[in-house]
């Protein structure tokens, strides 16, 4: 598929050249400075519309074959990649061939992805079906005791998902809001509502 990548799922300004997609994969692995799975890299590319999934999958295969990246999973679970010395050299030498906007979008998407992973690890949401609806349990973990451990009855699964999304979006504001409500701090409640409505 030389130089005519599929364009499905690619936003304007995204990459349509297989050569550029391979460089971008090397660039992401070089800048992130961590081993990444196939799906993590794919999430970064797809969330910003930077490359077509099938072209990305082919690029990974070619980068493995050419020795630019190495699969370190040893057949256990999902493939996890690291850059080889050749991949590092490629990323550093050719990164300017990738438009600045694409490089910036890929780094922003990676930061958001890993922030989201950290938030979801530190803040648990559990949805349980009960006889008349759902029990939604929210927990903000800290060193030692949990900062928040709250269970709510919610009538529908859709509402559970909405609350979960909102909670994981910013657990701190959720916590501040609950503390403000139970202590009668109307000023903080008002401020939080304004911040939320402005988003």
C-alpha cells in the first residue's frame, strides 16, 4: 500500500502515507519513553484521527520485520513494543517529516490516555445490578485510607455510565462538591457548578 494509505477514519491533516505512519509510531515510542501495546498506540492514532487502523496495523508489522521495533511480550498477552536502536535513530532523524500539528496531537493524546489510565487506577467505579435498578459505588483511593467511598442507588444503567464518566473525568471536583454540600459551603458549591457549566 505504498504511499496511498486508506483514508477511512483519518481527520484532515492526518497521515495518508505509510512511510509517515511508521515514522510517527517510532516518534511516539521515542517521546513517550515507555513500552506500549498495540492497542495503546492505536488509541492515540484513532482518538485524534491521525491514521487509518489497517495502515497502522500494517506499519507495525513492517516495523517489526525491519527491526525498528521489538515485541517484548514474549507471547504473553497483548504485544508490547519498544524501539530498537534503529527505531530511535529513525525517530530522531525523520521526526520533522511529520507535520508539527500531528506530532503535537499524538503527544496530547498520549498524555490524556495515560492520565486517564492513572485516574481509573486510583479511582474505582463499580456498577452492580440490583432488583430495582443499579448500585453505583465510587471510590477515591489515597495512601492509607480512601478519601471517598460512596454507594448510590441509580435507576438506569445509562445514568450509571453518565455518572461514571463524569466522576472519572475529574474525581477531585466530585470530592470537593460532596464535601462542600455536606458542610453547607454554598460558595464552593456555586463555584463548582459554574466551573462545570463552563466546560
